C-alpha cells in the first residue's frame, strides 16, 4: 500500500492539520481493509480519496 513517500510515509506536511488528519485516517482505514482482504494476486490498496470512491 503506497504512502505519501519515503520521508513522510504516514502523513503529508503540505496539507493543513485537519486535511492531514483526514488523510491519515484514510490511510489507516485502507490498511485495515488491506489486512482483512483475501487476495489471490498482487493488489494495490490506494489511499487517495478519489481512488477509494
């Protein structure tokens, strides 16, 4: 599951605090979805909001 990048894997310092908190929440939600999903082939769980909609 890709994060923001190597220096900031679980956050985005370019976002204002409320937006970064929302981004981190989506990251955790997607991570929980990833560990509870049975997969049969390589799968990418995208954190971007538009990808999850």
